[in-house]
């Protein structure tokens, strides 16, 4: 497997299979780096699109590969107001979400792999889920 950045979306009720896939991805990334990789977990309920861009852009001097797991972000998109720093429960400003999408489309920083993980099917009521 060649070294590249990528983003994945895992969704559904089968969290066991999701964690198995994440373990395989982590093992592959560690093998590429020749050492243990840095894994960071971010609560999607407590973050905003602009904070995710900052987290994805952060560099790590101790590891050439990073795995960032974002829990429950897509199902909470319609709850935060970017201008209020994520404190008010309102819809995300469309421009900040588009900035995140464009950031990912243009390519994550070298060595960064992102997984958006949506486990609880009862909470999957954001704009990316069928009602």
C-alpha cells in the first residue's frame, strides 16, 4: 500500500466491523511508517467544520502518519452555529461546511487519514442520512 492521505465514512449499527476495519487501516499505516502511528479521536458533537480543518492540518513531529477518527460529526451537522463557536444549537454555516468538504477534496496533508464514524443508527438524522 502506498503512502497517501485519504478520508473514509463508516456508518451503521455494526460498530464491531467498523473497529475491525479501523484496526486493519491502523496496522497498514503503522507498517508504512515503520513505527506506531498517532491516533487522534475527536467528538463530532463537540467540534465544528473549521476546528476539524485545524485538527487535520496539525503536524506531528514524532510520526509521519496520523489517523484521525471523528465520532458522530455528520449526524450533528445541523446542530452547531460556527459563528457562535459551536455553542448555540443551530445549523452549521453552509460556507464552513463547504470549506471542510473542499479541504478534503483538495487533499489532506501528507500522511493524514481521516475516518468519519457514525455508529448509532438512532442518531443518524443529519443531512447525510436517509430518513
